[in-house]
């Protein structure tokens, strides 16, 4: 049993990021991290095994690489930070070995990558002055700029851009620093990248722009920054959706309002004919429906099978039904198979919707019984927006 120690400062720094980790990971750090006087020669890895740790080489990465999860185990992270600090001390003494600075772990990470990930701007600037490779890539194609953009470290991004980092470098999935920062919602980083002249219309491999990604995630600040920089609102991604479709389908009311205020076409249709109002109604996003109607969205726009009232009724979204009816939606509209909203609600067993439609005077004799296709009823085409894992 490895004795428990008081956590040194670097371990406390790393464990402060433990909000998304399990109890086991924190226990590992408590049991494995040595005291301020030094580090244990052997540290218990996340699965109970043991790994030899050397401060004079990059074997410390072996611990981190034991864990295939996104962040690795905390022992590896703690050791990585300790190793970085030791290397920086060597650089400060004037005995830096540039070759060792650019040595990589098994997944291709360098000291500069580690410093960027942790947001250590002093370390980043020191490494850059000493000649660290600015464009070194990990196996997944991540550069130092991408690491800093993922974590939202604005000062580090500034330093990398000042050193000439390539803004258009793509990882193995075709994502640039701007696309990644937009998904993560790091507005300040996005603004720095835009000021550096990054391509704001760059696309992922399947056609998503930074604006579409930020809209799908509801990052209003990023959406505003991109629009201010002149991002093209009319670009449609793989299913023909716009940024407004993406924000509406996921219920991001504030983003929807920003896009509408910027003049994005509220009646734009994706490849099957769905408008933003239809998508919001399908998912039951009442506040988005209200915002779209306030902007004058057409309640009768149909995507082939149904109107917004049909889809809201079929899915049992009674609050949306009330809003649409109050806005004057045609309660007797028949979709292509001659069924009304009342019949869709009845078939789905949505009593509250049936009552709302009847209270509004819906004709119980109109239409023929028919069921919406599974895709339409579930709103499966209405999710919009890509998420990078």
C-alpha cells in the first residue's frame, strides 16, 4: 500500500479540474502523488497496476497513455505537469536541449502541447523562445493552437498567433482551431482567431461552419462574434440546414434571437422542406416557437407531410400547440394523406392536445386517420449541428 501524502501544488492544480472525473481518479492522486520534497519512484496507475516514473525522460507519459479516456488518469496529468516544470527549469538555466523539448509521448504530445493544454502562458512563451516546434502534431492531428483553443486559454492563443501559428491547420477530422473553439463556446478565443484573419467559413468534413456549430451548441457569444465578423448566414450544411435550423432544433432561444436579429432567413427549408419553426415545434421548444412567431414565421409552411401544428400535435407538445393556435395556425389543415392535427393527437393518445384543439373549435369529422412517418414524428431530422467528441 503506497502511503498517503500531502498533495504538492501541482497536484492540487490538477485535482482542481476534478469536476468531471470519478472518485477513483481523485483517490489515485491522493495515494500516488508524493510530497513537496519529491515524487515516488513508483506510482499506482488508474487500474491498480504500477508504472516506473523517471523525471529525466518522457516515460512519465506512459502513465497517461494507460488510460484511453479523453483526459487520461490524473496521475499522468500530475506527472506531465511536474515534468514540464523540470524542463522549464533546465531552459531557464541555459542548458535547454531543444531535441528533448520536442520529444513526444506515444500519442505525439510535446512539452508545448502540455503547456498549451494547461494554459501556462509563461511556459508556452519560454518554450517558443527556446525553439519548440510550433506546428508539431499529435497522432490525432492536434497542434498547440488547437490544444489552447479547446481549453479556452486566450493568452496562450495570443502567444501562439504572435509566434506565427497556422490558423487553418486541421486535425484528423478536418476541424480547425476556430471550429473547435466555436463548439466549446470560447468567445474570447474565437475573437482572437477572427482578428488574426482565420477563415470563418471553414467547413468540417461534412459541411458544418463555425456559425452552425456555435448555433447548435447555443453559444450565443460565439454566434454574435461570428456574425459581427461577417460570417455567411446562408451556408447550409449536409442536410440543407442553416444555423437557424440548428439552434431551433436544439432549443437555444437566445441564439435563435441573435440569428433572427441579424436577418437570417426564417423560412429557409432543409432538404426535406422543414423550416426552423417546424423543427422547434417537433422538439417541443416553446420559447423558440414564440421567438420565431414573433419574427413572423409562417405557421402554415409544410415540409411535405405536415405543418408545425401537425408535428406538435403528433408529438404531444401541448404548450407549442397552444402557442401555434394563438398565432392563428390552421387547425383544420390537412397533410398530404388528409389527416388533421386533431387526428394526429388522438392517434398518439395526447389527451391535453386533443382538449386544446377541441377548445379551439377543431372539427372532429375532418380528415382521415393516418400516422406521420416515424422520422417526422420523432423529429429525427431536426437535430442539426455537429458535435466533436
